[in-house]
C-alpha cells in the first residue's frame, strides 16, 4: 500500500490502532474503542 500512495503518505505519521477486525458494522464496543484510540490524534472528536 505504501508504494501505491507514497505521495499522499509522504512525511505523514502512520498510526496503528491494533484493533482486531472482529466487529460488525457500527458495533457500539468498536465505536468506543475507536473514540478512545484516536482521541489523542483527532481534535474535537464527538
């Protein structure tokens, strides 16, 4: 993937959240995990 999007990824930090892909669409537990995991990277998270 890095080869394909090298221009877009140039000088960008890649953050790995390490959340397993075991959830159904819009799973409440997954949503909470994502909110917690990305909160330090995304400002004004709802």
